[in-house]
């Protein structure tokens, strides 16, 4: 068998293994299949290359530029995923496991690409929150902005997801405008290396935006500074060692940790045998125990069920586990492959023995199980093992020892408060799930356990067909957790992007804030256009361009006609005496939506032109009632422009309605799609 030479990609060059390289064995056969590592890597050159080449190139791009790049890279990887599938089998993963890792990673990139285009500006500054008025007359304002860190992100990833583990960190980092140095776990780095090769070969990413360390980092962490970030996934012990690095502490280097944790699932007291929830619970637990051979940071390690259903859960779960075919992951019939290595197998068995000091093994015998198409002794195979702890209150090791494999422990609880107490004994997890059809049970757990868990997953008969599963972190939602889980956060949409940016408070005049944020701030300079703004294309209108309309008087006939025409005969518009008793109104007043309709009539340009559609209205507020005899006028200002595709872009207009005394009546933001 040819031994693969797994290279590093450093400062723009591929470097083969060298001094300090270590062998990597197949999880299936135990034979050496690869070699990785090079103690002679010039880590300072890598850092300099990222900071001085990759960073400036990425920061020249807008958020939308980077989002489009992420999409293109993801689609390129999708075209070449079969090669990654083929290589991944030697990690012990099955075809369905590959889809979670490889397809899941590609899908995560696509989500971040989409969110970058939809939720971030086509610019270089991200506005974080609304403008704060810091002065009486609005000439001195404040706002928070986010800009990219001007360093590198060092990503230290776990072995269990060599592709997803890299891409779920890389996507928000690149979108933020920060270059990455990726260090995968050596046991599965050959899959990561192929993925990085594909990204580099695509030619879609600027030089220096991604580098790869196959093997050890050397003293790279000792060379990091205030602009750099370390994002780590792995064991709590390793995280503690890394984050305690004196240089990281001295330079206040951001350290994001996603650690192993004792994730749990609770069977609700309403979910008795025979209910859809009971069957769902058993299915979820079995899936989480066997997917990736239990090597998931979100896998269910502790199972909680009402005391009177514990035996029924054990029997039902044992039946499902008994049908799990263990074997060579390349076989179509295999449902659970091997652990990643012989060392991991030894670790899992050692941890299972520790759990066995407080719990009885009720399913699975590591000394006696069948493996299809492979040698159980040569490969890193273990069977699913289910333990039962009869006294979870007195137990300690079942709540603090994680066997990172297909091992889980079931425990009984007396009531919901007891279940919450037990689930929180893990002292922080990535996810806890509750299978219940009782919304009050869900509410109790959310209030009582939310602070201990990064994600709470509720499922029942209503959502089970579309739910993504207990163990599936989604790019839209935060992934991380408190305490034992590391105290960090990843993904979560734009939240994850902001981990690689600096939030800065800016203060100044409306014009200063407008110029920095690329968004017109009320009080800023108004630009008078050469013609009605609705007659001009997306590129022709300018931010700050403003139209002031003539006034229109509102009559009682207008109010009554609108009420009769729409059916909105609310008393404040139709009953003088009742309206006068209302502390908000002086008497009968105009409908708010009548005012909006009149506003549109005042500022609209009726002829065909570049305005293609009105697509929304945001942040509507009514500040002062309008009575019959009052007049209104409109100020329409281009607040923000966002390209959407090759034909048109979105224009966000700031709209204010004022009365005859120049008092603000209403304010909102209008969204239109304008042709280029």
C-alpha cells in the first residue's frame, strides 16, 4: 500500500512531511496509510504571509465580494466531493457520515454566503445596532461598528469532522475578512488536506487567505498578538492547556473554545410508551449513539427518562441498537463504522470502564460483537454500549466522564425539576434535548436549564418530520456552550462573523457617521437630485439624496371614506366622544394607514421607470395623531443601497411625515428594487 505524504500549505507553497512526521493508520485495517508533520515549518513566515498578503487582499473586498467567493468555493467543492468521500472511509466513517461532514460543511459555507449577501452590507463596515442620540439637537451621535481584525485566525480542529470542522470556522472568518491558518487533527488530516488543495486549486481565493498545517503547530501560538484569534475544538484538557499560554493571556488574544461535553436528552413525563414522542426519543438516542460511531461533540452521553419508563426505554433502545450493523464503512450494509484510531478505541474503553464503576452495562459487550467485512481486533471497532445508573443523584463520573464513542448512560428522574437538576450536573454542554408534547415542560426546562446549555432542542410529533436532529449544529444557530463546553460560540449566522471583527464605538456628527457606515443618518446633509429619484436608476441615485413634497390637508371626508372603504371603523376614527375619552387622541383622528397612503401619493412618480417594486416597509412608528384640518408633507431620503443581482438592487429610503407645525407624525423605511 502506498503511504500518502500529507503536505502543509505554508506561505503559498506545499511542503511535504519532514522531521517529526508521524504515521497515520487506517481506522478499518490498522495499516499505515499516511504520514504527516514537519517540525521545520516556518510558522513566523506563515503568520506574516497571512497578515501581510491574505489579510489586505480580503479586506479590500466587500462583505458581498467575500460572500460571492464563499459561494463559488462551496460549489467547486461540491463538484469534487466524491474524492473526499473516497478518502474519508479510512477515518472509519460511513457514507451517511460523509454527508454530515462533507456535505454539511459545504452547506454551511453556502448559508454563510447567503447571509453575507442578505444581512450584511456591500461595503467594508458592519453597523452593529442603531444610532444613539448623544445630544439634544442630534448634532452629536454615536453608533457601534464592526471591522475585520488585522491579524490571522488559527483554527485548531478535531479529528471527527475533518471537513465540516474546518469549513464551519472558515466560512465566518473569511466573510469577516480575516485569513485562516487551519490545523486539523493529525488522525484525519489527509481528508482536510484534500479539501484545502481543492480550494487552492480552484483559484477563487486570494493568496494568503487559507493556509494549512498538517501536523504540529510548533511555537505558532507563542507568536500571536492582539489582532489574532485562536478557535479550538477538542478536549477540555487541551483547551485549558492552550488558552493558558502566557503569550495569549499577555496579548489578550481571542480564544474561542468548543469542547467535549456531557450532552443529554430528556424524555418528557408525558411521553409514555406508545406515544409518538417515546418512539422519537428512542430513535434520536440510537442515532446519536451510532452516527460517526458516537464521535460527535453533540452526541447524547446522558439519557434521562421518568423513573417508571426507564426499563421500557432500555428495552426499546436495546432493540434498535441490536439492529445496527457494524463493519467496514465502505460496505453499503454498514450502519456504524470504526473509531478513528486504535488510540481512540483504547480511550473509549477506558472511559467506559470508569462509567461502569457507577452504572451497569445493559447493552453491548466490547469483548463479543460482530464486525462485517473487517477484523475487529485490527480495526478501531467498538460496539454501542448502553449503561444504566440507578442512583444519578449520588453518581459523579457519569456526569463528568465522556467516552467519546458509542457510549451513553440512562438515568431515571422523579419530576421535571429533578430532571433539570440532573441535566445541569454536566456543568455545561453544547446541547440538551427534550422530547415532549407538553409546552409547559419545555418552558420549565428552558428556564431552569437554559443557562447551562448552548442549545436546547425540543421535538415532538408536530415538528419531527422537519426537525434536523439533536446532534446537528446549524450555521444559523450558535454552536458552543458554557462551562465544560468551553464557554465559546461558533456559527450563529452573522454573530459568528463578528467573533473575527472588532466592535468599535464611533461618535460624531450625522455626516461623519453617514460617511463611515455608508448609510444616511437623519440630520445628515441632504442632496438635491437633478430629477425625481424614482426616475433614476440604482446607480444614479446617491445616498442622502432627498425629495421634499408639497403638503396635503387631511379632511373629515378623507377619514370617513377610508373607514368605509377599508372597513376600519375603529372608534378613534369614527366616534368623537369615545375618541376624546382616549388619552392618546384629541378627538377623531386619521387612520395611520391613511397617512401612509397619502404619503405614497405625495412622493410617488407614476410613470414607468427604474423602480421595479415596493418590497417592504420597516420600523414604522406613529408619533403624533393627525386630525381633520391638519396637513402632512413627506421627506424621502435615500438611506442605503444594496446590490442584489445582475439586474437590480435594493434601495432603502428613510421616510418622515411631518404636520403643518413641522412636528414628526410618522417615520418608516421603504424598500424598493431599482433597476441598474
